[in-house]
């Protein structure tokens, strides 16, 4: 497996295969089949003098690292524990199976029964426009992208504490809130209780700003509603536009909508524009894996041991029922920390490193996916085309598809739950059928169509609890800036280990962006810089660890 490989055969392999992009995206061929790469991957650096690199795990970081080192002339071996690539970037398509392993050792398997052509991202679901590493990789691979719609003003928000539990449109909550805030501020600006240093002209301009910001009455500077919040009735030739009655401020305050992700799209990583690959998020990693030289990647090869051995690394794994062991010049581990501490024997590592591996926390996350036999959310009743609705329930949110609008088949898939932390633990610790029951009950608070098994069939539902997925055991590294131990563990895990700095952990787990694919690519880049000596690097403690909860949910860690 460590014999020297080159890229000279790529063009020939591409010419010899009839594999299409569609087949890669739909999973009709294995991830190791070669697509037409047009000689895309050519060595860009000097030969690495036969140096060998073992990459443990074919998630985003592992595959990105493999590509980088192959281009630089290293001999690369990628070992993946499961039968697929992508890690926590997982797209469910018809025929796919998902197996969870529970604490009692039992294994529970679901089979995706979506209609042909439908899919659902059960892991990573969107790419922000400023995640440049990932977008550039998509360009390099020629992965087709389309907009991912995070928010539409037709999305719904439901609270048990207001409006008798009835959902209200995003546009009404957002704009009525702005109106009331602007009215109160205009009142203060016009008659400030203390000297705020503003000149009379500045005060006049600030009031003008508030009038436009909140759509206040030009004369008395009060808020009484606006068409920004929607219309009372649909206009006709005889019926002109009239604004909907504003929601009462008391109800808006009772709803506490700001506590439940309502302003998530104001946070940097959810800013417009976001993207998604056509056909499913794991298309990126299927295409990258398919373009690697034959023999580089081995699936179903779980690693059992890693030993720092002088200036080299010995890796042990199993494949096809046979135990294997091989020595490499370098080793990059994309194995999630919870798996590394429970399923891999570590030899030659220092006490500090083993402590960090043993204690670094991971967060749970859970998703439920539905196929709906009628795209009811796009009907005249709802007029929802993409985005996220929020619900006062364990499931937290529903994502609507950002693709296949006005589909002739009138079928579609929705993310019927996406929760993390406490809610994910509660939902994920239920059996699959019970998760669907709970998710259906929560979704019915937003759409009564979920009460119909004919419209949203149980048989077509999927669920995943990432903390129960073998070789994953969690969703992302749960770093907390307020915990001094986290800074110590993070500072230990991001740096190379061994006499020759020959071992590095990679993945979003050791990056500034836990839970994001961009973080995975960031870590692969960091590992390459250390090993290839691209620029001088020195070990020094980090000043602050990432706030994982804020980066993944938009809410600051407690």
C-alpha cells in the first residue's frame, strides 16, 4: 500500500470510464470509481523524496489532506473505517443504510426509501460564501453548486408562550419588532433624559433614520403596522394593499423568539449567500475520492492502533478480516476524538496528549428527515420556498428544500428536526420510530399536513443521532472559551507529536471552525504546512478556543 504512486494514469483512467457526474452524485457508483477529471490533479510541488503519509479517515479533512500531499509528491495511504467517504458529511439517498450502535451493543439499521432522485443531507447542509477553501475546492473539482436558502420571510416561528401557540411569519415578527423598537428610540432621541452629546442636526437625522428603519408614521413617529410585515388580504383590482395588523408588543416579548435562533442569519457563518452542491453535500467528497489514484483509499479499514516509533509512525488496522500493520513517515488522524479515545490504542504519546484525547468533549446532534408526497409548504397556504421555520419543541427547527421548486413530481424532502446538545440527547436516545412520532408531533405545530401519514409517511422517514454513529460518536468538538482546561487540551491537540513531529490530528475538531467543513480543510492546510515546511511554525499556547456552541447554533456557550 506504500508503493510509489503518480498522477500519470489519471487521464487514462478518466478516458476509460463512462462514470458520469450524475452517477457520482446519486451514489449509483462507488466513491472509488474515477470520474472524468481532465487531468485535474497534477503534482504542483517538488517530489517529496518518497516520503509516506498515512491519512486515517476519509472525511473532509482526510481527503483534502490526501489531495494536498499527493500533489506535493508524497506517497499517500487513506484508511477509512466505514464503507463510504465524507465522515459527518452524509447524504441519504434511496437504498442507503444507516446503522447506529447503542450503549447496550445493539445495532439499529434504517434503509432510505425515498423516491428516485430525492435525497437529504443528514450531516453538513450548507456552505457560507466566505468559506473560501471549500468553495475553491468545489471549483477545482467542478462540483455544481446552487444557492442554499437559509431564511425567507414566509418562514414560521411558533411559541407556546404567545398567540395561543399559533405560528407567525418571520416577516411579522421581524418587522413589527423593528417598528416598536424604532418608536421607543425615536421617543428617547426627541426628548433625551440626559445629554447624549448629539447636536440638534444629528438628532433630527437619527429620528429620520428611525422612521425608515421601523416604518414609523412621519408625523407622530409611532408604529401602527406596515406592509413589510405582510398584507391583511390578498389584493385584487378592487382591494388595494393593506398591512396586516401588527402583532402586540406584549406577545412578541412573551414569545422570546430571540432565544431560539431567530436572528441566526445575522451571525457571520449564516450570512447570505450560502450554497449547497447539486444532488447532495457529500457529492464533494465522492468526487474527490473518485479522482484519487487507484489504491490510495481503502474503505472498511478501521484503525486499531497508532504507535510513535522513533521518527516514524506505525499504524495498525483491519481490512477484509485481516489485521495489518505498516510504518509511515507521517500520519494524519482524522479520527474523531471520541473514537480515538475508545477504539484506538495509542503508544508513545505523552501524558498531556493522552489526557487531551481522553477529555476533549464532543456535542450530540440529531436530525430527522422526511419525504413528503406533496410539497405543501410551497402551496398558496404557506408560500415557503426554502429557509428554516422554528418551533417551540424538542425538534427545534424544520428546513425546507432549496432545490426542485415547482417539481412536476410534487414530492420533496424536508429536514424535520435538527437539534443539538440537550434536545439532541433526548431525541437521539429514542428509537427511530419514536423519533419520528416526536418529530411529527412537533412539526404539526407548524403544518397540520404532518398529521397525515399519506402526505408525510412514516415509512419514508429517516433519523440519525450522531453520538450513536460508529466511528463518529458525536457531531463536533464542544470547545468552551470559558473553560481553562479546554484551552490546554486544544493547545495540545493542534500540534504535531513525536520525535520528528510526524503525527498530527486533523479535522474540524482541531480548528477555529468546529462543526464546519471549512474547519476540516483549515486543519488539513495546517498539517501540510507543518510537515512540508511551507512556512516556519512554532508551538505556542492558543489564547482562546473557539466557542463551538455559538459557531454551530448561533447561541453562545453557557
